[in-house]
C-alpha cells in the first residue's frame, strides 16, 4: 500500500508502537498504515458517514465526532501524537483546538494550505477576488475553509502560545518537496506540514 | 402472510428448546433449579465453531429474530431487516443464535411457566432476574450448543446492555461486541418511565399481586397503558408528527373523550395488541432488569475501569432523535472504552425514527453495521 506523499512524511515523524489520535482521519489511510507497518494504536475522529464506513472496512478505530466540539472527551497526555491533516483552517477556533491537541498529545502534527502561496497572492492581486485553486477549490461563500492562514501566521501563533516547532516541511499541491520551496516556503509552498510540541 | 419467502430471508424457522437441570444461582440470591430456554438459530455452525453470533433481545423482543414460523405469519421476526442471507448479519457466513431470555413469556421459563413447587404458574414468585443472570444463562446455552467463543454478541437497547455485560462477564468468550441505541445505565427519567408503566400494571384490579393467572384473568388495561406510554417514548416527536400529524379518524371533532385523533387510535391499537400477547409479570421483570443495570457500580462508578477487563472489539451506534437512549448515553460507553484503550468505532446515525430506529433498515445504519460485520468475518477468515 502506497501512502499519499504528505501522509508518508507524517508517518516518518511517528514512532513505532506509539498512540495516535487522528483528527479528521478521512478514510483512515494513515492509521491503517501506522497499524500495519509501525504497530501503532489509535483512534480517528471523523464526521463524514462514508469515510466512517471506509475506516471500519480497513479495521481502523473511528469515532464520529465534530472537531468543533473540542477534545474534552480525551484525557490529558493520553496519546503520543495528535495528527490533523487539512482541517485546521476549517474549524471554528484553530487556536483553541491547537492548544487542546497538545493537552491530549505529547506532540501534534498539522497540515494546512498556505494562503501566502505566490499563486494565491497573484490571484488576489490580479483578479481582486478570493483565490481558487486545486488546493482551494471552493467559492468564498461555500468554503469550509473559514480561517485561512499563511505559514508566517501559523508560526506567529506557535510563538504566541510558546510552542516548539520540531519539524517543518513544505510541499506543492502534489505533496512534492523541492529545493526552491525550501528556500522561500511562504511564497512557493502550497501545503505546510508542521510537527510541534509544548 | 408472505406470498412467497423473500430470497434474502432465512425462510421458515422452528424454535427449539434447551432444558437445563444444573441450578442457576441468580444475582438476587435465589436459585432456579431447572429452566428451559427457547431459541432459534439461522445459518450453519462451521467446523471450528468460530462463526456463531449471539443476538440479545430488548424489552418486548423474543427468540424469533428472523424468518417466518409459517406461511400464515403476517410479519417476519423482529430483526429480519438485519439478519438473513446477504444481509448485515449474513447467515451465509454466520451462525446466528437468538433466545428468549429467562423471565420472558415467549417460551423460556418465566412467570407464566409452571412452578414445580406449586404446580401453578409462577406469577410473582418468579425471581427478579438481572442482566447478569441473562448473560450467565446465555453462556450456558452457548455451552449446550458447543460454542466456546462468539464471533460477536449483538444487541439493541436492553439487548445492547446484555452485549456490554458479556464483554465484562465473559471477556474471553466473544471477539466483538455490538452495542446499539443503548446506555451504560438508566437515567432517573428512564427509571421514572418504567415506574409509571409498572404502576399502571400493578394498580390494575385484575393484577391480583401478580397471581392473575391463578384467577383466570390478565391485567389487560394496566399492561395496555404501560405499553402506550413506552411506545410513545420509542418514537420521536418528528416521527409521530410525520406519521399522524393532527389527523382525525372521526368525521370532525366529537366533543368527547374517546379516541378521535389518529395518534390516539394508533396508541390504543398498539396497547391492545401488546396487552393480549405479552405477560404483565414479564413486563415488570424486564423493566426492573433495565433499572438495575449499572455494571460500573462494582468499580466505584468508573465505567472505564469496569470495561478494562473486556478483550473484544466494539462497535457502538446511536440515533440522533432517540431520546429514550440518546446518543450522549452511547458516547459515555465510547469515552469509557477509549479511556480503557479498547478497540472501538462509533457512529451517530441521522434518523428521525427515535429509539425504534435500531429495528429499521436505515441505509447509513446498515452500511456502517454491514462494514463492521464484514470486517468481523474477514478477521475470522469466514
């Protein structure tokens, strides 16, 4: 089984036999991989009914839960890593959820689309309209992405909350890394992958 | 009457009776020296006896979960929506066992059975049984059938409580536990509903302290009222609104107190039907078993500690408009299982059908449940 490349980067940051909580786990690809290849245990939280069925088919523990309701049901430091891919910008209070992730887990791994990507900036500058792209396919009025941010914004939030950025990788929309992206991440990177701890 | 048996039905089934002569010590301290359990099975038990599934019934259920007893039957068993060839609990893969619980009135030893000590019906002399006792008697039925380990123990509502109890009481005897529209214990409101129902039965002049059969009568009116109350708690406001609205069955309002609205007439019909087919003492026993169920009481009210002995995997499902056993009650079970680091999946199914939703073939419910059961079959290489 081949993992989507962003998930492959994430799995590389997760220790074997660790406890993982995957927020917005989708069809459970990451957890299934971690169970099979790294003997990890964990749960995925998801609200999409079809995704929940896919997780169950894969033998992944999935719990129907709206991330906007927070993680109050999970105890402090009860897992090693809390993962959230492409959902930070879609929750009501990303800052509160980020705090909660590091309350429940020792580390958090987060991916989100970069609003500072050069094409996004160019789109807004040139057309004067809210940017749409392969990574951001929605209209401004129906987008689930209600809190768009740039890498610079996210890192400012981490500084404000006193969080340590352990790893940072920036990829394009095909989840590929490139030297030029590493040189100017906030301009050339479309998707950010951060690993943070308290 | 089925014109012909549908292809996805288990077909014509015949109940069987298992007789037990080894005394069963009950939670209340009394002993049943001998008893019978009536049960049905669907599908074939495989050579290594690894494909057995136990279905636990709810308050008014019985052993007849699927198929028909004869071509004259108006309706199939109570969970025919989920049990059959190619259905969620696929009888091509699983050997399904469903029994009438002790204290029931569908053939297993209960208040209507003859008490060997008196030669008359037990009536109120039948001991108050608990979920703990049912699980013990179900394990004896498993022994009788040669089943060491169940692939899954499954139940909805009160049946879900039995499934949950199995995971604690016989952790090594089940691989999976499916708990649907259930709760780790009743709330005060739930107990109150049960008390109103019991009160209606016990205040009926024909109740005779539970020895009504000795007098050749039944507390029909009390049982009817009990059922009418319970029935409306199984439906949601929306479901009742959609089904009946404010429709009148009479030609305009009649300025009287006989049933005029369709919903009144429906409740009367349901109550009437139930009052002649169900035993009042069994109703009292079943509601008491519900009230008393609280497995965490033995672990300092810590449900996750209580469930820490479980070894099986869990699937928990709830329904959005179920206000008798709301999704929050199921989520208490899920949170405790997560806390105890058990394998669990949970789905909160959108439905306007209230508590009764667990009996209804709702597409998302069947898809989720079906995916889980396919996984069970796959993991056991069935």
